[in-house]
C-alpha cells in the first residue's frame, strides 16, 4: 500500500525549522549584547581600581617607587573573592616604578593611543583583562607622566557569561517547546474542516450524489468543497445519462426482438409456403434492424467524450477517407436508386484525426442521407478547404428537417416524426460524438434555393 506524507508533518517541517533558526539568531544577538554590556561594566570597575591607585599615589608623600598601599585600601582595591588582581605603575620608557614586574603587563604599553585602553593578556600564566591609563602625577613640583595598569583574571566574567547564557537559552527553549505545541494544536484545529469533509464523503452511499453542505468552513476548504460538489453534479449527470441510455437502448432492442419473435411464432403456425417465406423475410428484416441498432449502440458507446483519452490522432487526408467511404456506400445507393456522388478539394485536405472514427462518422452521415432520400434522389459528399478549415459536407435532396427539430436530431434515439422511416435515431448522435472527439463543429446549412438537407462538419486544418 502506498504511503502518503502527512499534511500536519509538512506544515510542522515548514514552520518549526525557520522558527528554531529565528530563535537561535535572536538568542545569539541577545547573548552578544549581554556579553558586551557585562564587559563594559567590568571594564568600568577595573578602571575605577586604576583611578583609585592614581589617587593614592597623588596623596602619598613618598615617591612612586617607595609607594606602599595601605593594607585596608589595598584590600579594598585589589582583593576580590573570585579573581586575582594585579597592578603596576610604569613610566613612559617602560620602566616599572611600582607593582608587578611580570612581562604580561608590559606589551600593553606598546602602540596605545586610546586612554584608557583595555586589552586581554596573560599575567603569571593566567588570562586577564588589562586596563592601562596614562596619568600625570605631580611630585616635587614637576609633572611625571606614568601608566597605571590593573589586570584582573576572568573568573567573574566567565561565570556571569555562563549564567547569562543559561538565562537566555532556557526561556528560549521553553518558548520553542510551547510554540511547537501551539503550532501542533493550531494545525490540528486548522485541518479540522478537511477531516469533516473526509467524514462527510466517507459516510455517504455511492448512490448519494447530493451536494456536501459544510457551513462555517474557511475559504480554502470551501474551494475544495465546491470542487467536490461540482464533481458530484457531473457524476450525477453522467449516471443519469447512462441510465437514460440504458433505458432507451433496452427499448430500441426490445422492439425488433419482439417483432422477430412474433413473426417466428406466426411462421411456426403457417402452413402456406408463400406466407411462411414472407414471415421469415420479415424476421430477417427485424434481425437486420436489430443488428444495425446494436452496431450503432456500440459505436456510440465507443465514441463518447471520455474516449478522447484513447483517441490517437494523426495527419490524415480527408479526401481519401471520403472517397473510400463513398465508394463503399455505392451499392446501398444503387439498391435505392439514388445518385451518390463525391467532390474532392483541389488540394490535399489534411486534418489531425483518427481515420477509423472519421470513416464511421461519414458512414453514418451517408447512411442517414440514403435512408431519408427518396428513390431517384441525389446525395453528394463534398470536401473543401476554406479559411484554414477543412469542410466535410453530405448534401441530399430529401425532405430535410424542420427548423424546430434541428437541435434535437443530434440527440440519441430522436427521430423526426412523419418521415415514414424506421431509423434507430442514433446516426447523427454518433456523428456529433465523433466530431466532438476531434474538436470539430457540426451544423445544418440552410440553402434557401435548394431542397433537402446539408450537414457540414468543420475540422481544423493540420499545419
């Protein structure tokens, strides 16, 4: 059994990945902003430590080299519960005047134009954040420019960054989880009209082709409901047409069968050889009509509109087809003393079509004309090219068809009353079906100065 993908899963796959990507981008941006704000806050605190050292140096009466920070103040400035803090004072030549002499603080002096300057470095093999600020200290009546540098390890920064990351990720993950749940139930709710439509269709009998009524459904689902209802109406029309066809066919077949049966029963009771032969001749006529009716019913069923998918069209010359069919119908015309003629177009009349079906259509046109044309009458088959079309016409000088009957003669089993002929009423219906299969048009052409009937079929010329 073929497996079909779920629409719900498709919608989730379309909605959730972009949402996750969006949340990931938003979390990254938030984390970046938080880290920058955190770094600025810690850098400001680090600069405050450097500035406090500067104030102590200015207040001290000792020289910078002999400066010893008071224990309380040193503990306040340099001690930290999480990090180790280093400091030094360096002159502009790079000589350490006070504090740490580790080489990790020295590169901070090179190429520094921003005051204060913050950088990352290593002191005593520990990663640190360093602030370096250039200040001027007055000692002994002269100004001495020096660099005060304070370095701090990164324990607090890393710990806070971890907490910030957790504080951002956890709410975002919860947001993703709740969003997926909301989307899941939202999709479930949104697809409910489709489930209602499925339930409405599955509960129906195959005989129930009435329209589906689903009030308060979204526009998108209503489009599907309308399409299903349209299909229901079309199926109802098709089934109705088939039922009418079956009923009419049964009636058409019953009549010659009943006549043949009655004639056979009379023949069995008849002792006169002459009467016996006449009755058997009538049985033969009934069987001939029955065979003709069955043949036309099969032809009509074979050429209905759904046969278009099985129709293979290829370039054919309508002149050759018309000449062949007309020649085949000459014996029938001679039997009724009718002059059957054919007029071909000067050039090849090429159309795209199924040659067998076109022959069948032309046979029915000629057979219909011979049936209703009186003895010593005339039937002409004509093929001509005109304005990009190929026109096939069958003209006779029979009684014609009244104007109020012309639209009905192409319906199945319809016969014009008063003609005295026993046709099945299927010939012109077959002509119409085959013409529609070839996207051709059929019309009855009025010619005021002529008596009879002229049925014309217009085909598109094959380029």
